[in-house]
């Protein structure tokens, strides 16, 4: 919990409080709303359909570019956050090395056993290592904390990152 708060504080310092982030986010929100309204309204004439299609393509391109810029902007603080997480993980790993920190109410699947029982002695696979518990907590707490603080990505930016879905029109 503490590392999630520290990481979000770092992200706020490096990303969320800056004016460039705020302007990119508002541009993405406006473009997403504009694209949504353009898709819902329909015209019957052919010339308006062509011009509407071109306008939609321009808005989509603008949205993709802004989302890419936002991802690159977030990437800068991501390195700092990753460094903090690695340091905390190393510290906790050295403190709890070889100790079971939790007891699972079930025996996990074989593929998960390697991670949940990592570094522990014995054959009781209901014992849980620090690495597994840290992994689960950091994923769930940080994501929910981002949603609570309003740091989740804008609606229009969903699915656009370093590996966005391919555009079916360009094939």
C-alpha cells in the first residue's frame, strides 16, 4: 500500500500536475467526444459522407497522435516508478527471504506454484512467498488507487500505447 502511494506521488510530481499533461488529456477528451458524436450522426448524401469520413479520419489521427504523446509523456516517470518498485522489492525480498508470509486457502495451479512458492522450503504449496503477495497487491492496489485519484487514462486513450491495435482501414 505504501509503495503504491509513493509511486502515485512520484507520478503526480512528474506527470499529472504539469500543464502539458493537462492540455494533452483535455485534447484527448475533446477529440474522443467529437469522434463519438461524428459516428452517431448520419447523413444521407454521398458528398457529405465522403467529407464526414475525411473529418473522422483527421480526428482519429489527431486522437492517436495525442494518445501516443501522452504515453511517451508517462514513460518518463515510469522509469522512476520502476526503480522505486525494484528497490522496495529487493528490500522486502531480503527481509522475508525463505519465510512464508501468507497461507493460501487452496493449492494454486502448477504454473502459479512456481511463483507463489518461490524461495520457500518444503512441499506445502499453500504457503505464499513475499514475491507473490507483493505482485498481487501492487497490481490491485495501484490500479484502484489510480482510479480513485482520477489518474486513469482518458476514455479515448484506452488501448492506445506502444502497441496499439492495428487500423483496419490501412490494410
